[in-house]
C-alpha cells in the first residue's frame, strides 16, 4: 500500500485525526417556570411582559459570548449533578453581564387553546421558550414540579400565569437573592388585589398557622412568585397540593436563615376566574398535618408511633391497675364495668402502635438504602491539595519501608 493511500486511511500519520468540535450546551442563569391552566387569554400578555423584562438582560448576556465555536460554559458539579451559583458574583456584576434566561411554560391539561396560543406567541419572544404539555390536569403542584424538572437554570423562578404576579419584579428579586446569599427568596404580595372574606382572611390565618407549625417565618406562603437555587429545589419533590409549603420543604435541605422574602407587586386578575375558593382551607389544614409529620418524623417514624403507643398503653395500665385494686383490694365486681373493656383495648392498641413504628422504621431504612439516599445534604466539600500530596508521599514511604 502506498503512502498516499495509507494517509487517506489515516494510517502512518504522526498525529491523531482531529475530532469534530463539540459545542458545550449553554446553561441559563435563570429559568422562569409558569404553570398554566385555561389561560389562553393571559398567555400573549404574559409572554410579552416576560420578554419585555428578561429580553434585554438575555440579549446583553448573549452578546458577551466569545465567537469561538466551543463555548466555555459553566459545567455541572459532581455532587448530585446540580448547578451552583457562584456566591462571589456581586449584583452589580450580574447586572452588567446580563442574564441568560429561559421561559418554561407548563400547560396543565387545559381544555381551551392555551397550548396552541403558547406555541404561537413563543415565536415572537427573544428569550427561549420551552413548552411542556401534560396529558391531563394534574394540579398546580404537579405542573410546577414538571416545570422545575424541565428547567436547566442555576436559578429557577416560579410565578402564576394569570398576570397577578408582575414579571418586572424578577430582576430585583435576582439581585436580592445574590446580595443576601439565599437559597430561596419568596415574594410577599403588597396591597393584594383579592377579596377580604374569601381570600385575605383565610390566607392570613393559614400563613400564621404554617409559620407556627413549621417554624419557617414566611408571611405569604401562597405567593407563587419565588426564586430558588436550582441545586436546592431539585432535591425537593412536590406532590399533592404541597406548593403552599415549599418554604417548609426547602428548610429540610437548607438552613432556614437561607430563606427570605421581599415585597412584590400584585395585580387583579384580568382574564378568567380564580381556580381556588374557601374550600381550600380544609385541604391546607390536612396538608399541614402531613407536612408536620414528614418534617419531624420522616427519618424516625418509630418515635411518633412509639410515643403514641406508650401513651395509650400507660392509660390502659392505669385503668386495669385501678380495676385490679378494686377487685382484689375491695372485693368489688368489675366484670360489667366499661373500664375493663376500654383498658384492654388501650393495651391492644398500644401494642399495635409500637408494631406500626417498628414496621415504619424498616420501611424508612429500605427507602433510603434501596435508592442510595442519605439522611443529610452536603452543600459543598473543600479539600486542601496538600492532604492528597501528603497521603501519596506517606503511601510511597510505606512501600519503601516494606
């Protein structure tokens, strides 16, 4: 085979064949998640306002990119493969460099033309838009979780799609988030445009009840306008109607001091009607009981059932003990007394509660061990290079000594 043919096959060359350049994916600085349900009238104005606010920041960030085909983007960290915001970036620097943004719309099984209108209007925005359409209506919590799962930003913002939240508050909230070094920044609706009897009073009661039970002092848990650190919120799974308790769930993976709030604007609904009423108060109370259990006893459910079982058992022991004294001390007939039956049922219930606790502990261990889950969350790990060097030197010296 001649050299010319061998070179054409890549044989006999002194260097390896060059690999094609791969463009690293761009990671957004901010993802804005908006759940939608029957909001076809609100979508055009919503996207217009979002693009009006985020468009200049996005174009500023994209204009500063290098012209090289291989773009140096921030890579995902190994710990959980979640992105992390550099705390050394000041708000002024963030404002100067702009924000790479994306909008994530989640159509929660709307019965109107929300999905098609979102597709049509997304072609008119300068900010990239990703649209997720759910098979049916799963509820706001599930739609919000779907949007978070589809987001790639270092920061993730959520807001309602009914135009009551103002997108113009997002740049201010991003600056506050960086300046205060938070993991979650909640909006606090100032001058709420809602009815006093059906919305404001139940919301006031619910917020204080939630703060008392969970220990997270957020005065407006119902405001959907929030900004999260992506690496934090992706460790939380939202189910049921738990979007009202996001600060409480986030406090399980970060310190409550990393959760703050700031005043935001609130507008009256322009189109359609509210999807919530006074009936949600009962659901909030039931969900709050579940939140309390998971916050305190998720990793040790045996303590909860054990305390209940021992308390019920103690009552049973007192009842049966008093009947025993009456029977053998005073010779009284106890066969027809209701206390005998109640005491026996209390002892039986005590055994059942304790057995439930043991089984719950076993299920908890299976849950953590089968999925490789831990009962702790690591923010970051720092290791001095000298330690690794000393370790290698010590191993070499031990080999020589051997």
